[in-house]
C-alpha cells in the first residue's frame, strides 16, 4: 500500500464543492480577468476538496476538472510573475506564490488519489485506474518542480520522498512504463524529468537558461538510466539518491563504503551525454555556415553549460563563517556606474550620457538624469574567502543570477560583486542570494568598439584596475556580448581616451562580460 506525505481526508463531502455540475457552474463564474483573485478562490476550493471524504472515481473526475482550469490560470499567473521582478516587486512575488499554492494543491490532490487507488481491492479495483493515478501524481510533481524552478524557490518538504515513493511503488508493481490512456508518457517518463531537474542548479541561471534547461529536460530526460549503486565504478563520479530520503540526486565521486550504500541508486547520464554531444555538433555546424550565428552561439553556450551541469556538481571552495553584519548595496551596471562616477550622469570630461543610456524606471520612462535608487541594507548570513550569503529585501535593486552588485560593510570600501544564485524563501518569498566578490575600487569608464555602425555611441562600463588583482591585467565590465579576442575599443576615462585590445574573457554572466585588456596600437579604423 502506498504511503505519501499528504493528510487523509476527514470532512464530509457536503462541506466541499464535490458535485461536478456544481463545480462547472462555479468555475464558469470565476473572474479570469482577475487571475490573482481567481487563483485564491480556486486554491481554497481545491484544498477543501482534498480534505473531503469522496469515492475515488468522483475525486478523479473533480481533479480532472480542476486540472483543466489550472491549464488556463497558471500561465496567467506565471506571466504576471515574469513581467515583474521577483526580488523587488510584491505583485510579482504574490503571483508566483499563488501559482505555487495552486500547483501544490493539485499535486496533493493527485497524491491523495494515488493513495486511495492503492488501497482498493476486489473485482472492481482495476489496475488501469491505479496506474493512471500514479502517472497523474508523477505528472503533477513534474509540473510543480518546473514551476518552483522558474520562480527560484526551494521545493516543499516531503516532495522528493513522495516522488521516490510514487515511482518505486510503480516499479514494484511493474507499472512504471504504462502511460496515461491515449498518451505515451508514463510514471518513469515524468520521474526521469523530475530527477534531471533535481540535478540542475536552476537558482544559478537566468530565466532564459532556465527555460532552455526545461526544454532539454522534456526532450532528453528519457535517456537517463536508473541503476543500483553497484554499477558505480571507483573514481567515476555519478549522481545518486536514496529512495527513502527527501533529497534529489546528488553528485558523489565514489561509492560510500557502508551498509547503507545498498539502498542507493545511480542516475547514469552516458546516453544523455551522447545526445547532447550530437546536438552540440549540429549547432556548431550551423554556426559555421550561417551569416548571423548569434542565436546559435547562445544555444551552443547553453548546451555546453548543461553538459557540464549534468556531469558533475559545483563544490564549495571555502569554509563558511556565520555573520551578523549588514551590508549596503546597489545593483545593475547603470546604478553602479552612476555611484562610481561621483553620483553624476555626466562624465568627468563634461560629456553627458546619451538619453538612451539612462535607466528606465518602468513608470515614467527615462529618468531624465534623476539619480537612481538609494542603497539598501541586507543581512549577511555567512561569509567566505570569496563571497557571502545575503538575506533580506532589496527594494528597487533587482537581485538576479548574474547581476552586478556594488556593496560595502560598515566602515569598508565599496566592492564589485556578482550574484551567483538566488532563492526566494518562505511564504513572503524573502530573497537569499550567494554573492561572489570580484574586486574593489571599480571605476566608471565609457567604451566604444572601433569597428561598429555609424550611429553607435559610447557605452557605460566599469574598470577593475590591475593593482587590485595581482598578476592580472586590468578588466573591463561591459553589458551584453561584446567580447572577441583582440577586439579593439575606445576607452574613455578621467585621463582621456585610449585604444585598448581585449585579451581574454575572465567571467561571463547572462547580462555582463568581464574581459581583460591591454593598450593597443591605434587602429586604422575611422575615429569617432
């Protein structure tokens, strides 16, 4: 009999909306033009349904009707969340949290259905209903995990334990590959997708890379093989998990030498790696034979990143020390540029920034040379030799994976940093982020490629001096994707203008590039 972490029903069916006709009438009256209000009403109705004692056939029909409504409403909620900034805007966080509550209520409903079906016995207890309930529960688990990844949140307690129990119950019965009626997708199909997402550090990714990761997971997760630990050879790392734990697969470098190792399963990714290698070769061929290969190059970078992601795990390099300090910070290149330029939009040589370079405040268009938002304070949870963990609210200063920060502690100088990962925690979706310090004393400069279109103009950039990085050349921090080896730029600073040549790319995030440079022999290109 299947046991899951969902409370058994305990109220009479008359106290819930348990009649299908009544539910249909009620749903037709829901204010879909007001998705936040509609979502809250639907969540309450579904949670009440999950508490009601019902015949399993009736519960299955009611859940199916709720699922139909969710297919309409959840994309609306996610669009509201995506249109805002989750780390700074309450409305965006509220929409994301409602979407999570709604998806979780549906998942709990399907888990309850799977449990009730597993308890049925007798001539009328057909296996097809039991396998269908298992598949629906696994499908809703996959949907929930995808949603939590897109909203930078940690999955609720008990999620992974129930996923493992659902699949291994199906495996024990021999039902793991039986699909839903009229479909080709089985419990094993959804379980592999959920496992592969569990092996993916989506909180380290920009939204575009998360979406691409989910696309590849849908297409290629069936290539995963699930094996007993005995297949893991010494010195060859793999992702492994214990079906009795509440954890996703985790990377291990070698098999543990303990009795508990007998219960460990391994996720074999060799077939997946072969598919990704083939995909990469096709993309590289396209990049060589296309006139404008930028989008293909972006996809190549995504595939390379995920290939590494699914072969190993990010390891902590430094010890974490608890902290009770606070830092003040700002985010984004434009705000950091303003602050390091002496709190001015006009460059020291008297040149004012073009209007199109000024940041947009989202309400009144360009800021008309108004100052950006003031720094905010966040709690330092712990520190290491390379960075820190921050927690709190950063109103008006978006904290995204890959975003630039300028921060300082009490009586300390400003330092440039990069957000490495983001988690939105708890009911209020409070922001936690891991920050890597990349250098002190950033300087506001302006750059312009020598070879560019006639209407181009100087762009905001930051410079990290070589003195702050022993043994290294100075770095430019530029927005977008401007790096090419030995590409030449005009560099405008307080001493005037010079021509520099990029030498290497030291760091790249979704929105920025850190490139080392050196003085260049003046190009014969036309001067601006």
